[in-house]
C-alpha cells in the first residue's frame, strides 16, 4: 500500500463516514479537554501502533492547501485598522516609485533592463518586515540581518527614497553607476552589491541560490560568536527573502539540515511563491508550495504556509463539504497562474464553476470581488501573523511559504503573464490602470511622465513610516563601515621557526598550520582566528588543533570519542574555535564569508583561515568566492595540496592547475604561490597588516603543498620582493639565462640551474616568483600610468629584470596562462612553461616530466634560447643527455 499524501487522502472515498466522524470527534474532544500536547501524543501512539501492525503509513509531509495559522490564532495588527490602511497606502506608493524607476530608465536607455514583476509580488512581504520586524543596528543592539531577494532591489530603493536615504536624483540613475559619477551622484546597482554601494547593501544576492546558504551559515556564525563569548546574545534574527524558483538551485537547499541540526531559531526564510520563474511556472504540473513544505519539514524546519488573504476566510467558512479546499489541493500551479492572469468573470467560470458547492460560494461574490481576492502574500495582516509566529518560534528555523501573484497589480500588462519577468516598459494606459488599481494620488500627466511621488514630510503617511523605522532602530538596509583595528603580532612570535628554518624538512602546509597554531595562542589576536576546514583537517596536519582550541559544536560533545586517549583526539566543544564543516565546500566558504565580513556585519573583526583542497576552491565554488569579494571579505583562503604535479597520485579531479588563473579574475583577491616557509610567513604577516590594521577590503588566496622540502632560512632583504611578487634567490653575475619559478617548481629551476652549469657550462640566475598575478597587476597599473601621464613608470618585473637581456624561462605548476600574464613587462626573450591539460595519477617526477616543468625540461628550454641551441642536431644531442623524449605528445593533446 502506498504511503499517504494529502492528494491521496483527498481522492480516497470515505465508505464509512459515521466511523470517520467518530474518530475526528474523539480527537476534537481530546483537544478541547486536554489540549494539543495530549492530542499529539495520542496521534504518535496511533502511528507507532500502525507500524507494529504492518500498516505502511506515515503522516503526510503536506498539509491541506490552506493557511497554517488559523483565523482565530491571528494577533491583532499593530496600531489597528488605521495603521494597516496607512501601511497599505505606503506600499502602493513604493510600488509606483519602483515601477517608475525601472520604466523611466528603460525609456531613456532600452538596454538597461530591470525588474518590476518580482517586487510587485513581494512588496507587502517586505513592507511588513520593514515596518514591524527588521531591526536595525544601534549602539546597544547588533541588528537583524536581511538577505533581500535580488530582483526586488527597485522596491528597496523606492522605500529608501521615501525614507530620505536615497534622493530623487539617485533614483534617476538606476543601473547607471558610471553615468551617475559624472553628475556627482550615487548610481543604483542592478542588484544588492556591497562593493558598489558600500554604505547601503550588506549582502550580495544577485546570483541565485547563494543568499539562502549564506543566510544559514551566517545565522550559525552568529551563534558561534555568542557561544564563544565574543558577542552578547541579543535574540537577533537572520531574515532571508527568496524566490520559489530560486529554491531549485542546489545551494538553496544544501544546508537546510544544518539549520535544524543546530536549532537555528534565529533564522527565518520567507519564500515568495509567486509560482513563476523567468519563462513560465516553477512547477506547472504540481505545487511548489507542497514540494517545499515536504523538503523543509523533512529537514526539520518549522513550516508556515501563507496562501490566502482574509477575503478567502468567509469562503472557507462556507465550505462545509470541503469542496473549495479539495479544489485548491488539486489545482496545479500552472492553472493558478492562468487564474492570476485573468479577470473575475473567467475565474468564476473556470474555478468556482467546478462543483455545485463552489458555484454557490462564488455566487456570493461579484466578478470584481473575485478579481480582487488576495493571495496570502498580499495581505499585510496575514503576513504580520506569520512573521510574528516565526519570530517567536523556538527550537527550529522557520520558513514562511507565502503565495503571491507575480506582477501583482500590473493587470493585463503583466500580472501572471509568462512574459512578466521581462516586462520593463509600460504604455500610458497601463500606467494609469496601475495608478487606479492602487488608488494613487498621481495625475494622468505625472503618470505619463513617470514622476516619482513622495508625500509631504508632515503627512500622516510619512510620520508613520519614519516612526516605525525609528522604533526598529533606524533605516535598512545599511552597511556598517566603521573600522576597528586589531593589533598584528610580531612575525617572530608565531613564525620564527619559518624564518630560521635552517634546512629543516617541512611542507608549506605544515608551516601554515604551525603559524596558525602560534596565532591562536596570541593573547590579542588569538580569539579572533577562525580555522575552517571541510573534513580534511587530518590531511592538512591540523589534528593537533583539536585539543588546543576544540571543534565548534552547538551541543558540545555528547559522546566519548573513539580516540579519546590520543593526544590528537577529536574534541567538540560549545566554545570550540575550529569550524569543521564536513564534506560541503559551499558551506565551508559560506562560513568563511560570515567570518570574513564580521568586521562590518557585527563590528567585530575576525580572521578566518579556510584550508581546503585547492582544486575544490575557485573551480568548484568560484561563484561563492566572487560573492564574498563583493561583500568586501577579509581573510585567508588556503589552497592546500595544490598544484597540478605536486598532489601525486590523485589525478584529474584533484590536481589543481588553474585556481591561480581564476583567482586573478577577482579584483580584491591577492594571490600567492610561495615555495618556502619564510615566504609564507612574510605573506601572512603582510595580509594581516593590510586587512586588520590598514583595514583594506581585500582577501588572500595562498597555495600550499604537502611536499616535504628542506626549508632554508630567510635571506636578508627579500621581504619587499616576496610581497611584490619576485626576488632573486640565486644571483649570478653576467648570467646566460634567468630562470623564474613559483611554488614547488622553484626547486626544479634550482636543479635546472645546476644541470646547466654541470653539463653545459651555462650560468643561470634563479628567481623566486611568489605571485605572477601581483606582478601582472603591477605591470598593468604601470603601463596605464605611462599611457595617461607620460610618466616614466616602470613595471616591477622590468625593474628587476632590466639589467640584462639574457633570456628568461618562467615555470609554474599551473597553466601557462599564469606566467604568460607578465610577458608584456619582461624586457627580454621570454619562454613560459606550465601544466596545461588534465591531471594524471602518478608520481611527482613522472607528472613533472609529462607536463614538461621538471629540471630537465627547464634546462632544455633554456638551452634552446641560447646561441648553442640554434643547431637542431645539437639540441637532439642535448635532449639525449638529459633523457628527454622529444616525440612525446603535448600534454593538452591527450
């Protein structure tokens, strides 16, 4: 027998209604006499008894297609009917200004785009939040965090215009950020972008799916800070308003179980279920609300369905035989969209005309009343009841599934239409119809002119608007830009072992972990360090930190770990410092972002180190890293077990040869590929100085490897070169050739120099390149400065290599595009070697030979650029001497 669902229950015939009524009556009697807890207990016992009897049944994850909160349980609206009507009028004004802003921009510049319909559906959801729930940050309160649905940005700007935080001039530069600067104004970004509007937006949500997972991990990070005693518990909330189509993104649902597992009752999702994606219905042949109810309930969330407005309540009261409820249960979303796009007469015939009972219900309404039946997401009183229930719920995160109409109020021009998402222009008749629909005090001429409307400052509406925000702490959204510095410890206090390594064998990964361990012990900065790892702590040698600072767990450790007797035993603690995220790179980077933006979001600077397989960083979660960059994150991303040839044996899906290329595309990401522990120490010190003391909105991407090497002590005077991207490691007067290399390939260049000297009498100078990317950026800046000002600015690469015209051979464990990035600034013949192609499973030696980046291939490439290399026969002889196969195919050809 199939397990029950709401649809199955509705379609089953009741062959003994008397018995059914007796059972239902008995349940109602228990509720009245003993309360809901007793009723829940009895239902659980019945379910258990059914299972023991072999009856394959469980309670449906779906409830009927009605509101979760009963009419009798709804609280009164704050301020009563006068406040409600005022807020409805304000919402209508904001709808108009949002529409006018988008249409005006597209009249002037048809290419700008913008979105009207999404905000039209979500306006009331936002307004109830702004007027009653979204609390701003104050001197005594940390403030709620709100993730705004990206396509609704015009409505947020329109509200800020009424509040006075944005001007009419600024609204006139919607999606014209460059043009606005020319006119001395702030342009309004297309979607929430903290980088572009640093005082306004807190969180970037334009890339679908990133908002939900970020909200979850930010709510968890707030609890982390509270449990560690770094933030005072203040019952702050994280609100996320998202679209139902957005929930199809894997990231939207990826961390739902984390939220329930950690009882994040500081988290509320509001999913705007307008049932429509960009091209058509979200679930044309089903119910997206029911699907999401099943998913969220199964993940342990508190689910509130907000489907129908108050004008449906008397209709449900008349529905004695459940014909109306059954019809709603069985009407799929595609049909609901059709109903939304048509008028009252159509809905009377095609919806209410389905059964005699429904026809009788429909007969109590005029066509106009049917047309104006509101869905739950357009009824402020219902929304307030849902929000209040969510805000007061304890022990679970809450999701509100609010049903709305896309393009609500746009009438034939857009309401419920397949094309409504693309609607950016309206003609005069459509504008006047919109005005009339919402009873706006705007003349026909002003409609035609798309004039913005703002009530007088002393009007009742404006006084109410400002009073509501004042009671909630001030205006939102608002990003805090007050800077708090952290004292950076002396480099010797945590990295002396790296600066004075004296030939000790060590991998750069182990050096990084040792430095982090030293920083964790620092009296000033230690508590601000946030180690983050995605289930690879032992791989990266971090197990010693388990005991030192503990792994964060909201529940503490409720078990005795198997390795309790070990000095490296697994230790979870409520005040643990390590965020051990499990196998979810998207979650780990979301935690990193929460920590990396804490300086702004909470006024508490933190320094996160997220250590991960480098291949699973920019390639796998590059969109989240880009969002972190937009949010002006500060911290360290550590690409461990990095390099195409250094991670021996792992092969194609693990060997990273491209992350530095992708990191170079992120403007505020400072990336390095150090070879030695002392280089790493200088880089970490420089990063802390710039991010914590200088308050630069940058973050660092640093690759480290698991290859043990003899670590030299730091040579004198190389710090500036390490920071800027290159320095001469092995100077050679009148060198025949210069060898440049980064990371693990540096030792291959050193070995190549020795080969050249020993076998061919060629002198080679060796340079360590800590960052091709920083060198390239410096070169671009110098080149532009020369072009614009005719100043004799010289790129740092040219400064370092300009004393000789000897050829330069540059090698990397990454694709050739990395060393190629500085070609324009090298004042000599320049040859690049890299690891283009798929990775392979083999030894490091065989991998480096295969990709032609080992000492022999570097030496061969150097010889080819010298006068003695012009003889092809001689080069064949040299290849034999080096043991090279010149007939092997190119690495990208296999």
